[in-house]
C-alpha cells in the first residue's frame, strides 16, 4: 500500500497564542489537501488555541517536544498525558536544536520515543548529520547509529507507525537544501536500517520525511523520491508558502 505523505510544520519558538490563532486561520484554506497528513507542531502554549482555531479543518496540531516521565518534579516540562488531553497526536522528538541547545542525546530520544508510544502519540523522530560528518563521509554510519538507538525496545508494530525526519543539520534554517539525490540516498538508507532492525513490512510502512530549508520550489522534486514521504518544514511553515508545500502535488 502506498504510504500517505506527511507534511509537518515546525514553528520552533515563534508565535504568541494570539498570533498562532491568526496564522492557523490564514493557513487553514491554503493547506486543505486531504491527500496528505498535515501537522502544525507548535509551542506548548499555543497548542490549545491553535487546536481550537484548527477545528473542522484537516490540520493536526502537534507538539515540538515532551518529557519522558509521567508527571512530577520536572519544572518547565510537558508530559505526554498533557499532550494527549489537549488532543495532540504527533510530537517532534530529538530535533537537532534540542540536541544542540538542550543536551538531548540518542538515549533521551529513545526514552521519549518509548513514552510517546505508551501514550499512543506518533513521534516524529529527528536525525541528521553535521557538515563535518558529511564531509568526512560518515553520514550514513552516523544516521544508522541515531536510528538504532532511537528505536531500542520499540516494537515492530510501533515502529511501523513512527515518522522519521531526516534533517541534515547544515541544511536547517540555512537556505541550503540537500540535493534530491543526497536526501533520497539517506532516506533510503534509513529505510534499509529499519528493515534490518525489524523486517521489510515495517520498513515499507514507516514514513520518512526530509527536512532542511524545504520551500515551495524544492518540495515537488523532493517529495517525488521513492523513500521521501513528505517534509518537516521550519521557516516556510510560518508563511503562506506552506500552502504551496502542502499542495506540492497539485
Ligand atoms: C526544522 O526546523 O526542522 C527545519 C527543517 O527548518 P527549516 O525548514 O527552516 O530549515
């Protein structure tokens, strides 16, 4: 069965609650495309107002992060139960900015992935190499390591429902998009890694996004690749351009 594309916006630390409502209202008619799953991953404080504003549309509101404990003395963190209660279905885990600025590791990513599945949340699991790693020819080895640790103790049934976002760090927010060949090569390697860990059926089912300066002009070619099942979009998800990205197939 063909995999349904999933195109997610990552708002990062942008948009106050009232701006979030305005942006959802602006984008609502522009992202109407039932052939793809559309997700807006928004700051925690925007989740409830954005959810209200998105009611009746095809927009799913997701989170940008969550903690791996159930509840308790973890000041400032958001629990999976809080997300579920707010109606969230998708959560970004291990974005490179979380790894770089907030000391997230492959091990904490794995804990969060396991916890997300415990609560029936779909994790959008981020991986990606630095420019040095790419230049040294260790990209695939590095990504395979990130994937293997992220999926430790995750069952095949859970893995089949996961989303992986391949985001070369050098392409995030820089305007430098990986070439279609580079993006497809790594997404294919990720699928092969999933097949090795699990089986071919799981690898065929899992959705793999490309992320890194995706724009309305680069999206159609990227999303046409055999192993690229959509995108994780930062900057362009805050603009009407996101409508053109979501409607890349029209
Ligand atoms: C991201 O934040 O995941 C991202 C890919 O950002 P941008 O599209 O701005 O490069």
